[in-house]
C-alpha cells in the first residue's frame, strides 16, 4: 500500500549536511567574526500553470517568498547555527490586480549574534532550468551547495578544498527526501528526538516581518 505525504527540500540533504559540518569545523579552527548565509531559488512558474487559489493572497498566504523563501530561510538559519533573528529588510515585485501574490522577492535578515541571512526567490526565472543554491561565508573560507564546494584562504591564496565523494545513484533532492522520511519514521518510533516546535514559530514570525517590510519599504524589528 502506498503512502502519500507532503515533502520539501530537507536540511538533511547530504550536501547541506556537509556544508554545515565544514562551517562547524571552521569555527573550531579559527575565530569567525561574522557568519553570512546567502541563497537563491529561481524557477519558471507562469500564473496560468498554477491553481487559481495560488494567486489569491487570502487563500495562498503569499507567493514566491512564502513558497520558496521560507525553505531558503529555514536552511540558511540552520546552517548558521540557529541564531535569533532581530531585524528584517525585504523587497518584492508588488502583486497586481490580476496576480494577487508576489512572484519575486528578496530578504535580508540580521541575527542577534551579528550573523546575516539573505535569499532571493522568483517564480519568473527566464533562463535555462531551475536554479537553487545556498552558501556560507566565513573570515577565511566560503562554501556552497548544489554542488558542494569549499574554498579556503591558504597562504594568501584562494584554494579549492572541496571534499571528493563517490558517485551516487540518487541526486541530492531524492537523498534529502529519503533522509527526511527516515527521520520522521524514527521520531514516530521513538528512536529519534522530534525537532523543537519553537523553530517553526520563529520561521513564521520572520515570514510575517518580511511581508511587512516589503509592503512598507522599511526595516522591521522582531
């Protein structure tokens, strides 16, 4: 018997886990004055190809920022070590009479420890394929996923120190969904700890602040 359920890009994806592991080791090896996480998710999703309710703010809740940006911010916050967001600045492509939600938007979130998280998302990507990526910057190194690449400053020279891994039959997306379901089943069975629900409250408070900032054109404090 088959089982259906909603899925999303999981922070348990092998490349994302590798990125976080690199950043943790970077913090141990040398002081990091400020963490920076940045990412983008660009897709081409014309209004005519979406269900009518997706274009209504009162039913959908939002457009590309909520659909794609929430996942990007969640991933960036996790990679940065889950600091507490304190200030948000955002911009968007304003909804129209025909299209009640935004199809593009960007947000910059500053946290209490000085870390920052930036993302840019769109449903109107005019280019080849879908584009997704997330990166981290430290004082003397940088790393990003899709694919996983790591660069460090060694003796004053930018050096590629990306890990080498064996080829997998699954891509990162399929692996992330497999890991997500494995973790979910382990939680149900009592073999793993369930995530703190407070994290989800934080995510949605930030989303609310992002929309307020985009609508008002001003920074919003949390």
